[in-house]
């Protein structure tokens, strides 16, 4: 008997359109002889769109408006065997939708409330990873009220890290609101931008040498496996939103040209992080590798990474011998197994 799958896409984050692209790929890949898949697009206003508008949004790849309130529609999701919440960023990847589905008692692909929320919040991620002994770049936290009332204290914190440094909103995905700050003169503008998007902001030191950006995929629940390691190369100052989603701006190298022992370190650290953050199903774990010093620093954990057929996560497992269709089928199986 076919499993009934509800595929959620779109959402309220700045990655709405990326989610629609991912959804089109997954829809085309889930085997029709095993699954009966119903897509539902969530508008940028958080409404669940009816079938006709969902189809229109998926075909056009553009954000839609209208639709029903969440609680009205989630009640109708009870007849499904599992949900694939293919949502990136806030209100999708951060534990909110996962909590809703948990309350409704419906199995879903990916991490639960804890793993999703902790991995999405850069401050919590860093604190958990530090307790697990995983190396990271040096960082400081600043909150909006401090910046409004005692800005010199925040500037002093940045000066402790030295310039250049990065300024990042704590709880936004996909490089949104991130600035590279080369001099103290550029700091205030970067902080104003970040605090306009989040009440908590991370200041991050840069590595002593330009690092290589390497990534690894994790697949599984309590017995997760790591993919081969991949490397991203690009000419931009850092992997910003435009570089990430503009074709030709970045190139993927799978497997990464790394010494075997370095690749093994990347995989081991990613698996440790996956378990420490209580992730499930899937994650893409991103690292900085400083070739000159041998340092390996964990940058971030993505619990619902980009999922088009050309995205890094599916490509990493393709290199491990798992086709895109086999991968999405395995993920639905993991959701059913987990819950």
C-alpha cells in the first residue's frame, strides 16, 4: 500500500523561493509506486495554500499570497503517513513547524523540535558544540538592548576579536544579514543591519589564513552515516546569499581534494555535532579548514539544507552511491522509523 506524504514548501523565510525549487525536485523524485505525494505551499504570510494556488506557486517558483490559517489546515494533515517539511530558515527549519507536527502526532522528515531549534540558533549551536569539544572560530554575543544603550561595550567586544570580523544575526538562515567588517568604521552599519533582523547578534573572528570551506552530509537517526567530504570554491569575500544562489558563482568539488586523514576528521566531527545537537534524518555540516595550520573549525549545521538535484547535500550522497530518488525515499523511511 502506498504511503501518503504531505510535502510542505515555501514558508515565511527569505529562502521561500529556494524551498519551492527544492520541492519541485523532491516531487519529481519520490517513486510513484511507493508514495502518494500531496504538496502544500505555505505563503510568505504563513498561510497554507489550496491545491490550485499551490500548483501555481510550484510552477512559477514565486511566492504566493492568500490561503488558510495554519491550524485549520494542519488538522487535515492527520490522514498522512508522514510530512516532508521542505522549509528553510525561520518558521520552518527552527522547530516551529516541527512542534506543530509533533502536537498533531504526524511523523516528519528531519530533526525534531530540539535539534531543529538548537541548530538554527547560532548562539545555542556554538554553546552545545563547545561543550562537545568541537573547535570553532572565536566569537562574542551582543544583544539589541546593549547596542542601543551601551554601544561602546559592543564595539569593545568586537575590538577584542580584531578586524576583519563577521557580524551575523543569531537566528536567520542562508547568509541573510551577514556582513564582513574590515575596519572599525564599518562596524556600526553592520550591527545596525543585523539588529534590524534579530535581537541577538554574533560577532565572529576570522581565521589567520583564508580557510577552505568543506561540507559533509549526515544521514540517519541514532546510527547516522557521513557522506564523502565536498569543497566549495568561490571568488566572493564570503559565501553570501547571492554567491550561494546565483549559478556559476560557486563550484562544488566532490570529493574534496583533501588528505584522507583530514577528510576523516571532518566526518568524525560532523557525526559528533549531529549527535550533540540531537539531530535526526539529515544535516549538512559546514567547516573551515585552515590548510596552513591544520585547524578544522565547525562553521554551521543545516538541518534542512538546499534540496534541488544540484544542491550540495544530494550531490554528496550521490558520490556515496545513493541516487537522489533513493535518498529522498530513505529520508521518508527514517521519518517513519524515528516516530
